C-alpha cells in the first residue's frame, strides 16, 4: 500500500511537471502578467515630456557651494541634468535633447528660430504631451514670448531656468525643473499657451519678466501669476486673454529670417547718436525705451521723425518696468505715425515688432498687434 501510494504521488508529480513543461510560456506569462501589466500601465499613463536644453544657469556650476552668484553657466549637459533628478520619473516619461549649450545673454535671432522650429516639430508628434525648455534667465522671458507667438499648438510649453547653479546651497533649479515637467505634462495646462514656471509660480510668457538679478523670486508679472504649482499639483487663478499659440497669426513653420529691430534707451542728456547709427546700419524698426510714459526728449523727436520718413517703424515704449504707455499722450503718435508698445517692455516689444515685419505690417497693423498680443 505504501509503495502504491508512493507510485501514485510520483505519477501525479510527473503529470504536473509535464503539464508545466508542455506550456511554460503560458504559465510564466500568467504568473508575471499582473506585476508586468501594472508597471506597463503605469508607464503608459504618465505623460510624455521632452526637455530641450539650451544652457544657462540651470546647467551651470560654481567653484563652491557658497557661490550662488559667481559661477560658469551652461556646463552641465541635459543627460546629466535629468539623471540627477530621479524624481522626474514619478512625474512623467522624460527624454532630453541638447539644442544649445550657451548663456542666454548670447542668444541670437538664429537661436530663436532654431529653437522654435524644433518645439513646433515636437508639438506635432503624437508621442509628445508637453515640452520643457531649459534656458538662461537673462533672455528667458524674450524666448518664452517668441515661442508663444510662433508655435501653433495647444500642448503645454514651459520655459524654465534657475537663479542659482546646481552646485550652490539652496539651489533652485532642481525643483523648478520638476515643476516645469509637472506643468508640461498636465492636462489642465492644455490650451493656456507658453509658461514660465519658477519659484513655484506659473506665469504666462507674455507678462513675465526678470525683475531681480540675484534672488530666486526674480520673475514677476505685473498682472500677477496664472497660478502656482505645489508638490506636483497646479492651482490656477486666472487665464491669459491675449492672443497666443494656436490663435496667433505668426507661424514659425513659415518664418526663416527675422528683420533687424533695435532698441534705443533714454536717459538724461541723451543724444540722437544711437538712432542715427541704427538707421544707417539698416534697422527696419526702432523701439524707443523712453522715460515715464514713454517720453521722448526734445532733441530726440526730430531724429525719430527722420527715421520714420525713411521707412523705419518707431515704437514708443518705456524703461519703467510697470504700467503702460498711452497712445497720443506725451507725444502725438497719430501725427508722427508712431506706435506705442502698450504694457510691453522694450525687449518684448522688439520681439513682436520683428514678427510683425515678417508680414510686412504697417504702423496701423503693428499698433493693432500690440493691443491684441
């Protein structure tokens, strides 16, 4: 009886083993599928975000941890930047591309065109849900505004930088980048245009500017932020009302060159030297960064009028960071055929004017654009 029981046990084991051996792939797949499928589903559920790196402080390094303002920008490549933030994997499926590795004060019109065209290409891809651009802070607001005017998409585009290099104590770049990826991958950011996310704030590219050159809360919008991003969650308080992205009449896909537009800065005892030199150098438009309400010194009126008579568009802006320039106040803009920049700072007025000139805009058309954008 004992032998018979033993023989039956052996036969049962053999049958069981034969059954397993006969269909190993099925059994193993069944055993592994719950965990594997869960992991695959979790990965697929995460948004797909591309980080385009251009350099700047966020990719900078200082000599020691106490160097927060003295450092070399554009040192860390994008792969190392992303590898140093494993937290990103919890937010989105992230991949990076190194577009440039430069300090943003050296950005040129050609850099703007190259970057915007790449953003536009990525925005058209079905495997991209959002785009982050890492950028030096000096001209970050200008680049962000250019993207908001030229890239046609409803996918979130976030431009981000840092005021301190990653090697410094209390470096701000890591959290800024995590927040940027979070916003770029979020569904509630869709259709709201281009953002700048720094210091936990979500600002629209049109309004935001760098107002402080040494503190982490450097970027401000005079009309206030759109919202905040805290611990990966967006809190919205307002929406942009000016034209941008899909509603823009400018499209980077059809722009290959930007015309020369320059800025003349007003100050006490200012002379027309700069205006005359820029006209002679081939400027198609001049943005005058005036005092107060875009005021123009008496000695500057005639040179600007002469420039306009030669076909150069004149845009009257202000060096004052807040408020806006009133048309036909301080100067008779209608009489002189000048344009006012409204609430646009001189450097952003230059961006819009360049794009307007690619469409052959007249004074009247350019003024409309300043009201609408």
